[in-house]
C-alpha cells in the first residue's frame, strides 16, 4: 500500500503546530481540521496521555468558536432571507457544539426557518432531464455532437482519441448507453465493434456494460475477459467484470480476478473499494468492514472509505457507528465549504429517525432534502409529519401529511 502511505501519513507535533497557527489567527475551521489530524496521528504513533488531553482541549476550543461563528452567520443569512444557506450553517453549529445553551438557541432559529419556509415548498416534482422527447421533437446532429464531445472530455486523453476515431455507430451507441437506452446501445456498439475489429479496441468495455444492464451476463463476461487480456491495466474493465461476476453469484471468480490484477492497481483506492464491495456482495460484511477500518486506522481519514464503511456498518446493524461516520462526512464537507451529497444527508437523517432522534435539526434536514431530492418528497414530508407529532405539534403534523399526499398525487 505504498501509494496510500504517501497520501495519509501525518506528524502529530507538526500538525498540532499548524493548528496553533490557525487558532491564533481565529481560523477556527482550519484549526479544527489540523487538531483532528494531529489526534488521529497521535493515536497511531504514541500513547502520550498529556499530549492527547492538550489536543482535545484545543479541539474543543476550536469547535466551540466555530459553532458560535456559524450560528452568527446563520442569523445574518436569515435576516437576508437566504434560508437554505442559513440552514446549512446552523446545522454545522449543531454538529460542532455540545453546549446546551447554544444547541437550544440554534434549534429555535431552525424552527423559525421551518416556519418561514414551509409555505414556499414546491409541491410539483421536476421532470427528469431524461424525459422522453415528444413525437414532434428530435435531437439534432449538433446536439448529439456536443453531448458526445462533453462525455468524451471527461475521459483520459488516450481514451478520448480512441472514442473519437471509432465512427458514427460508436457515437450513437455510446450516447444511447449514457441515456440508459441499452437495447439501442447494444445494437450500435456491436456494429461499431464490427467496424473497428482491432483486438485492442476499447469498444468491448462499453458493449459489455450495455449487456450487463440487459442481463446478458455470459456475453458481457466473454467480452470483458478478452478485453482484460489486451488491457490488463484498465481498472474499469475489472470493475465491470466484477459486477458481472456479482450478478452471476461467482464471488470466488471476482476475488480471484482482483487477486491476480497488476500490483500498481492494487495500490489504488478504487481497487480497495472494489475488493470491499466484492466482500459485501458475497455476504462477508464483517470482513469488508474490517478491510475499511484497517485502512482508515493505518492511513487516516478518507471520504470514499468512510462512506463505504458507513454503509457496511448499516448492513451489520451498527447504526450508531454508521450515523457517527455520516455526521463526520458532513462535517468535513461543511468545513471545506463543499456541497453535501444528498444521499449522505438522507442516510444520516434516516438513521437518526429510526433511532428515535426526532429533533428539530433532523426535521430541518428533511426539509432540505425536499429541495435536494424532490423525487422522494413524499417520504420526507411523511417523516417531517411524524417528527412534528412526536413534538406534540399536531397542527404542523397534519399540514405536512397533506403535503405528502399532494407530492404523491403529483407523481401520477
């Protein structure tokens, strides 16, 4: 795991010193992150109780100051009527603090936002971007070209060059694959493979993906096994072939495939996640959790590993640990001012709800999810209603039951 070491190794003393600099500059967020890294590194290198106590005190100081700062920012945003943004900062304050007075003050602010915004919630669910075209509408060639170029631009340069050279059948097949029209994709990509018969072609990877989605598993398996003979360094080939093996229940074959891939691929995060998912697919959830935990303990925080571990812990029924991990993931996103994945937000809210934590903070999170994930608005409104019932506010509970019914009717 040499590559992983270079990503994650930390010196606790130097990391603490960086945190001190940020603390003196009142840069609470960056101070918090450095003290957390220092604590994590200290646990791996030393059992120095005095250093650990000192670091924890500094971390509490940074988190407390950051919580007050975000509470004030939330209030300022409320005054400017930027309620969604205010909600994010107030939720961060709740996640950071254990001060009962501050928690009470923030929850009152969030209840006020809920009151102010409940009437603005849109009941109509936006149509998907993939809505089929009407009979009198057609894609133009220019639109196809633009979409194809946009998809190719996200690929490695050598793959871009190959895809642009494969011709019209490949283009229409690749576009169909990305639209989810797998029958058309399989037809056009098969034709493209006949038109480009070179043994090192990349077309079999895309055609196998179409076959996988059509449940033509034997065809997909044969294509991918041949593809990897010509491209033994292509991790996407291993990923799709593992999915084929999972669908076939051939978990031993998936394990053998991963065990025999090139060593440089084994040093990648994608490989670790693929191996862990293979264990989970085979029902070996404790082994998958142990794999993720060992890597987190050895190399420190990593969000994709944390997400994989949280999902595995959920499957094992360790809901408290999973909830704590989801909270940490959201905390990291807020500290870095990056968007929180709605799926992470939903998992945290749903676990909290199932554990009976029907707080105003969870209510706010579900209100936020209505905006982030309108396709599931019915479910979120139902849970908001139940939270209001648990709070003794039957009037609001009834109102959100109506919203849930309207959202459900809007799907029809």
